């Protein structure tokens, strides 16, 4: 009797181990609306904010751990992400960080964003600004460990829109200097590419291509920094004939409320790895429910096509 019981227990343990091994080797195939058969197979699902998106996306796999960051006491994917934006009027228009904060209040993962912006500022301007450097080093007390201080989860860097196109070497050097200050503050830099602007030499598409090349090069030469191509979402909206949403003010580059909301949706997707579908308009009353859903889908389409967000 004891022998039969022992054989049964060993058999169950072997079967459980085989199941775990099979699950660990399961293909990273993903559809945002999986059938019941796929759900039964136990394939991993990305977390979504409040609805079921319709665009396929590949699940995130954790990056290699950087030992230099182990002493930050930073939680992995915390419930609320603390984010600092360093940019200029393209980020500050309609207080986009506040919009991002408000629209995420009803989501599973929340974002608490603030900004340090000045009209016409470059990254060099921020590096020379004592207030910007002080904001980078800002910390809050850990509510769980009174002797510990918490830093930003990410510092998002937006360069002046013309610098990547006409002075990309300056941008790379600026990113290197300011990223050094960010790393010293025990947090991480994230690059954000804004929309294109009217130019007397380059077309909007060529302007954006050149800007993206500079951002990607700056990211690669500074430790493969995360890169958020927000300008591509603008290009997607403006290139579709069935769309009447105005993203730009009369000057041709300052965001309207819809433009600021699109930036916030892109930020939410890239920071949380979740769809913004179902979130509020963030207090931008000119953005009605139909427009909000359209811009949310554009942001998720961009994220899904690039299949890369900001790792935490």
C-alpha cells in the first residue's frame, strides 16, 4: 500500500514538473483577443487598462538586470509610476503630464507625472539650469521604509525639435551629459521624439525621418536608452484621409488639446505596456469620446507595431 502511494506521489510530482517546463517553453504568440483554446493553454497575457484591444502585440520579456540599479530600492512595475518630463512647449502644451496623470487614475497602473519645461529649451539648456538638475535628483520618502528615499522611475527627455535634424551631434552629446546626471540620481532616461514641424528645406516626412535617426543614434550610443517615437503617432493620424482631427495649432507645431492627448496616450502605452483604450480624456474637454477612442487606438497601434516599451 505504501509503495503504491509513493509511486502515485512521484508520478504527480513528475507530471507537475513536466507541465511547468512545457509552459516555460511555450511560444510567445499573442493575440489581444485570444480564443478559449489559447486561454486554456496558459499562454501569457499582457495587462490591459480597461478594455480588450484588437491589435496583436508581443509580450514583454524582462531585460538583463543591471547590477548598478539594484541599490535603488525601486519596485518592479509599481502600482504608480513617478515620471519627470524635461522638455519645452511641445511637452508643456495643455499640461500634457497632468493630462497623463488624470487619465491614468482609473487604470490598473497609474502614472504620477510632473514636468520642468521652458519655451525653446534644449537638453543643453536643462543641463545648465539648476532647477532642472535639482528636479532630476528629487526624491520622496519611502512610506514602507522611513530610512529610504524613492527616486523617479523615469526621466523623459525631449530635445528641441530642430536640434536632431540640424545638429544631431550636439543632441548626442547633450543626451550623454544629461543621462549621466540621471544615472547619478539612480533613475533612468527615456527619449521622447515629438512631432515634426514646418521646415523650409525638408518635407514633414523627411524631417521626421531625420529626427528619428538622430534619436535612435543617441539612444544606441548611450546604453540603448528607451525611445518613444511620439511623432510617428502624429504622422499616422495626419496621413489618414478619413480623419478630421486637428493636432496642431496655427503655428504648425504647437499641440492642440487633441495633440496633447495623443502624446499622453502614447506615453501611457510605452510606460505601462497597457492599452489606453477606455481611459478618460484627462480633463481636455475638447476631446470627445469618439476622438479619444480614435487617438487611443492610434497610440496602441504604434506601440504594437514597435513592440517595445520602457522596461522597469
